[in-house]
C-alpha cells in the first residue's frame, strides 16, 4: 500500500508543478515544468516497479 501512496504523491507533485507553471509563471517556463513533471513520473514509476518486484520476491 505504501507504493500506492508514493504514486499518489508523485501525481500531486506533477499537478502542482503544472499549476505553478501556468498561474505563477504565466506559462513562460512550461518546457521546464514539463521536464520536471516527466522526471517525477519516471522516478515514481521506478519506485513503483521496484516495490512490486520486492513484493513478488517476498512471496517466493
């Protein structure tokens, strides 16, 4: 269940970055915000895959 919370947290961070890019910075840094969001997504996915792999190994 911890990895689901981690995925939810990464989703919240992604939306916060996009919201800040659109409202605070008036979309002038949208490219940088997109790269940050992509990085958060890749890191979150890597942690999720690692957690699932560890859970499968524990069952064996």
